[in-house]
């Protein structure tokens, strides 16, 4: 009942801003919701975005409106609450929200999600796990850090309260380390050691290239 009420609340939010067509396809492309595509049968949500950074330090894989676009690999104009509503519609686990106690774990291993990025350049098409597009700088002793593990993303939604959705306030969608505001985090990301992530430039398309971010949930 609680899950159903939450889905209905978020769907109303989407409908109030243009909504999705009956087929699951969005209306006119002037609406940010039109940057979302749902595939309930495959439990997949596809977000249209574009490349924001190919060098420099990053803390996010994807941010929305008002997010830290100077610290992210990709940006989208779709509000996080609408992305979350779409994920619930396709059957994403309604994961528990991060606890408020600092010592408690932030993410739940009960809601794994695969995150893939696709784009086309000329006649070629590309598909990567988001983790493969992120590198780590060497530590202070010039030792290599282990790469982010592909497929180790966790969907934990975001902190919600009476009349607010924290991800919308901060524009957080996918964080590389634990972030209570983001919809998804990487399982191995350490919030105390998050200042060494950089784009894997050799694999990325140029800044401004349209891409699609796929959130794929287990059946």
C-alpha cells in the first residue's frame, strides 16, 4: 500500500508537468519528461543526457537540474523525482532510504541496478557500464588505485520528507561515492575518499555529445 501510494504521488508529479503517453512514450520534446523512456517488460529506464566533462575531478556520474555540473560526467534536464517515479513504475525495488545516523550504512544491497551508457558517433555505436567510463588518479605515493567494479551500482532512492525530495533540491542522480541525496551510488565508493575520480577520457565522446543512461533492474 505504501509503495502504491508513493508511485501514485510521483506519477501525479509527472502528469502535472506534461506526463507520459499511454504507450509509455513521452509527449513533446520540450518537456524534460520526454527525455525518459520506460520499458516495463525489461525493467529498464532510459534517460537522455549529454557528456559534460572529459577531464578534471568528478564526484557524480549523472546530475540533473541544479546539480554539480562542474563535477559530473553526464548531465540531464530530467528532475530526479521523475526518474525515481519511472524506476518505480518499471518495478524497481523501493529501497529503504539512507538512515540519518552517520555511522549507519547509507545504501542497501537489496536494490542492485545495472547502469549502462550508450551513444552513437558516425556509423559506430558504443555501450559501456558507467564504471568503465571512470578512472582513478594514483594515490600520493603514485600507486594505482583499483578501478570501480562494473555492475556494482546500488539504487537507494533519496531522502524524502514532507513536501521535498532531496535529490531534486541538490540535482543528484548517480553518485560515485555514498551520497544520501543521490538516487544511485556505487557499492565501493568511499565518501571519505572521493576526490580522485576522473573521466576515462579515451573511452568518452566529446563534451556535449548526446548519450542515453540505462538503469536496468533485476527481474
